[in-house]
């Protein structure tokens, strides 16, 4: 047994049974809203993808070029996922290409800059987890901002037309209507940052402590992650909002 893993949960048959029961519980509750099958598919995908991830990381982390390629695949996957949420009149492939701008570009640029200035070591073990956390946050923000902006524009279409009749440009009219709805995509990240240490104890902090780092080092690392997430999600939301307002998404 892995001592670090056992410090969090006891790994064994009982854990497997508990996870199956938790998935079954989630499916039962989500059956009413029609998401039971989606819940099962998500759980199965998580099992398969984490197994593949564990095998891949052991291979790519020692090689910087392989780590960069792995991050690129993660970026495209994030954009593809967001595209499935915000697809409007465009094809999924075209929307994926455009979603690369808010869902992936901020993370790639920030990680590259951090490596260049020496904050982030140029190693796979540092780059992949950092990029993964940031890509995940940007992906969720892009999906939420895009979906909520489109929903708001659909619901308040008459107000957009009214603004156009008053002389607003199409971009400005759409932006005026969907800005506040899209901005709600920032709430999860803001709440996570404000409640850290009071409500939530993030995984990066726990992982570093269990790995032998001091609590001070773990806290500094976690603060860096949270601040980076604030920057990435802010950019993702702003870019997504602008692209929806201009009817690019």
C-alpha cells in the first residue's frame, strides 16, 4: 500500500465498493433531471482516462518535448469540450478552433512566461499539473460564459433589437445584454479563492504536505495556483464574452 495514498483514503476493495455506491447514488438523484446516463458515462470515462493518464505521465514527464505535446493535447481537448457547450450556428470543429482562444491560449501564454522568467521549472512534472489546473478552470469558465451569454441573448432578443433601433452597433447591443450573465462564470473561481482554508482545503496544498513539503511552502504554492486561476478565468471570460458579442461563437 502507498503510505501517502492511505493517509487520504484506505485503498482497497472497500474503497471500490464505496465509489460504486456513490456513483449509483448520484445516478439515482440525477435520474429526475435526466442526467443519470450522463453521470454513469462521466464516471466510466474518469476511470478510463485516469488509468491512461497514469500510464502516459510516467512516459512523458521525463521528456520536455513530450510534456509540451501532452499539454497541447490537453488544450485542444479543453477547447473541444467548451465548443460542445457553446456551439451556436458554427460546426463543432470550427467552434473548437475558436474556443482555443479563451479556453487554451491564456494558459499556454502564462505557463510559457512563467517558465521563461524562472518561476516554473522547465520540467514535465511542473508544467503538466500547472497547465492542467489552469486549462480546466479556463475550460469551465469558457463553457459557462458562452452558454449563459447565448441563453441571455436568446431570452432577451427583443432588448437587443431595441438597442439596435436606438443606434447601438450589433456588438455593443449584444454586449450590453449578455455581459452580466457571462460574468457569473467567474463566481466559482472567486468563491474558491475567498473560501480557501475556511471551507475548502485544495488538493495542491494537501498533495504537497503529504509529499513532505512544509505547510508554508504548500500554502505559497497553493496561493500561486489560485492567483493564476483568477488571471486565467478572467481572461477566458472576457474573451468569450467579446467573441459571443461579435457573433464569433
